[in-house]
């Protein structure tokens, strides 16, 4: 990454335009929109796709993975509403862009990514931004990160055929989790909330498409391939 990438003013106008697109999709939560103004998406993407960095679209980042559509990430944040005292578990670090957004809103973020190279890239971009409250782990996201449980918020950025029980177990009292659930081709976003021993599941958005969640409690690698 070029040393002046963070201060590259060429992208400021594109970032503001993206925020207006997100607002146009019905996300008008001011705190969420401010986060998107503070995080430069391009530094979390391969330099070759920087011209597309502020499109409201998923962007390929290698290893058969994509950086999710920003308006969908904004929807995640508006639903989960991480607070300044919250401890967040993110499953699927990917580019690290959503990780950075979460880090600005929450107290601590613990993010798990199965592809080592992506985790390393994300760490570099987070360090370049000066983000200090994120811990990264390379491993199976479907088993969570038990060492730091319970979590107030769990964000799952890949699609599962069902809701992994290990992640539900790691939600704290009053905790909430958003996860895409469905087939390989199409999923629904499900909001899981825990109050005491009561766990509720509500579909909050239909017909979305994410990369598959691979691991012990989701898709196996051979099952996730068409």
C-alpha cells in the first residue's frame, strides 16, 4: 500500500457518494453513516480494485472471497447497533473493512478468519488506520472464540445452512447475532437474540447472497462448491 493511501483525497467524494447511496437504500441511522465516512474502504481492498472501492457492490478480494456490499454492511450495523461497551465477535474477517467499522462503534472486536492471507492483510490495514481494539484469529469461525465469551454482538459475514449452536452458546444475556441462513444460492438474514435462557430467531431480510461459511458447524468445503 502506498504510504499516502490513508490521506488520498481522491476518494473523499466517492466515499460521500457511497454514503448517499446507503442512505437511499433506507439506512438513515446517523451513527452508522458517520462510521462509513470515517473508514476509507479502499485501503482494505487489493490496490487493483481501488477504482471500484466505493461502489455499493461486493468486490472480489481473492481466495474465492468478496468484500460485502457496503449498504448490506450498513444494514448489519443498524440492526445490531453495537454500543461503546459491547464486546463483538465477527465471523469472517474478510477484507477487514467491517471489522474497522465495528471497532469504531464497540469496545472490543474479536474477529475470526479461516484464510490466513486475508487475516494478515486485514491486520495490516487495521494497523495502518491505527485501530487498536481488534484481535484477529485464523481458524474455524463456526466454533467461535470461546476464550473471550460471552459476546454482546456476533456478526456472521458468511452463509450457513443452519445457525451454529456453538455461536448461540457464546452469546451473552441480552446478546444478538445476525447470520445469513439458507442454501448455497440464496439466504435470509436471521436475527438471533438471547434473553436469559430464551433464544429467539427472526428473519429480518430475505433474498441475500453471501459466500459460504465453511467449518465444523456449517458447510464442508466439498458441500459449499456448486
